[in-house]
C-alpha cells in the first residue's frame, strides 16, 4: 500500500504540473489557494541633495503565476502592477500603476518556471521610514496578491558619509549581469559581483567588505579610494571566490572617510539547488520534506555522508523523477517545493505547515478546485471540505480543538496507508 500511495503522489504531481500548473507559495491566506505569486525588492541609494533618496522597486512575476488565454496562434496573459510608497504614518508619498500584456507563441513557455517578467520603477522620496506596498493582479482571473516591506532610511544622512544598499548581481557574464532578484544563485559560483553607492566629502575613503558563511569568513578585503575630493559613485566590485558550496552567505560592507566617519550595510544571498525553497536552510530539512515521495529507507540513505555527498544524493533522487531530463529545470522538484513553501505559509499552526494534514494533501494533490467551510457553532466543530473534481477526490478536515489545527477525517485514514502523518 505504501508503494501505491507514493506512486500515486508522483503521478499526481506530474499530471498537475503538465496539465494544470497551479501551485502557489508565500501567500499567507488559506481562503484562496490560487492567488498569483510574485516577489519584489526595494533598493535605496543616497542623493547629493542629502534630503531625498532614490528607491528602485524591482518586481518579478513568474509566467506560471498568470492565466494565459489562447488567441489565434498566441497565448496571452494580462496583468497589472501597483507600487505605493508610504511614510511612517501610512500616508502615500509616491507610487504608480501600470498594466501590460504578455504574448507567447508556445504553450510550453507559459509553464516554464524559469520564465519571468521583471519590471523596475524608480522613485525620489524623503530619506525616512518607508513602507513599500506592491500589488499584482491577473487581469483575466481578477485575483490579486499584495506584498509589503519596510525600508528605514531615516538615518541615511545622520553622518557625513552615506552608503546605499548592496546590489548583488546574478552570475551572468561581466557587463550583462542583472540584479539578483531572489537572492539565490542556482549553481556554485566562482565570482561575486556587487555594487553600492557611496556619498561623502572627505577623502580618501576606505571600503572593507567581508563575506561569511555562517560564522566562517570566506573573503575579507579592504580597498582605499583616493578621490581628489568628494565622492558620489556607484562602486563596482568583482570578487573571486573559492571553496563555495550550497549554503547561506552574508556580505558585510563598511566605508570610512579620513575623518573617521563610518557607515555599514549588509546583504544576504544563497547558493542553492534550483527548485528547493529558499526557507530550507540545510539539506537535511530538504530531505525530510521528501516524506511524501520517498520512503524512510530512501531518506536515510540520502542523509548519509558529508554535505557534498548529501547534495549529490538529493540531486540524484530528483534527477530520476525529472519529467524533462536534459533541461536545466526540474519542474517536478520546483512544483513540489513550491507546495511545501505554501503549506508553511498557509497551514502552520501547532506544527510546521508541511507536516499538517492539510499540508500533506496540498503537497500530494495541489490546490483544490473548491473549498467548502463550516462555521464554528456550539454543537459543531469547524470543518473544511476540499474538492478535487479533476481527479475525483474529496477530503474533509475537522478542527477538533478550535485553534485552527485541522485534521483529516478519520474515515479517510481507513482508506489508505497515510504512514507519513505527523
């Protein structure tokens, strides 16, 4: 029975990827499991007037998060993006709204997780405590997602030396590299490129950067900028790297002028396996989350050895399940970990979301076609009914405690070997 459940999970995941392509992440709302997912980053730079800053808002939308409609020989998606900047009193001080149409000639391109739309808008605003709000709307489904991030630049000009955010570049060729949007490199890198704007009046300037993985320093270097006068420059750094591995890295940068004024900024990035969710901090966690696809023996075997050996075991496991071998992306792995990530956001109550019953069903079968909910009543506990019309399945969850810990109805537990329930 265990093998049949695992086989069913693999088949279902592949089928939904190929034909439906609907899996979302990082939306902390369980009332709608099909909201468009996107990411954004806001980067600040000092300006010579020493009152305002330049904020660049970069928005990234995967093709897979948009609804495409066939129109003749084309596939069309329509979307709208709204960016608003608010002050500490929540009053809007800048913003813009724009919409566009994406036209593709091949359907397969609409389901390619590597294909993304990236837009950037730049604003000049007072150096203060800000909130950046971004809303993305799919104009065909009329569904929207909203993300917010705080930016406190109230101390940008507190001293005589100012430093902007670190802008880490992707691992493209020098001169054509783009901003690293999701803070992730998908392969071991041998060169790190980054930029930062420095503004100051008292030369020379000393700039020190340090790259650390956990508590270990990988790079530590100091350079001197002997400008003849003041400086207002976007500094470019090219840093050779050795002994890199799949892990989380922190980049610290400190600038100091001749009068002893010092400013510091930092950024983080990750070298990781494509498809594994960013929240997975180590290979052991990624392997444990395979409980719905692999048996205990397989997981234990994969977890043997050092970090490099674990990584190779993990990659070999997924290579055997890759629906499109020979391509860069493993769409099934990306789909799986997107579901894990969404479960963490939507279903975490007592346990981590991927360990819950709703997380289990969501990871195995994807977002339901319909959710029916029963309210809390004196003589009846809250419940949810998940309908999967396209595969002929229904699941009922009951919240026996009243604290949002929905458990799969015991009738379903009798129908199969759910040995991976936590």
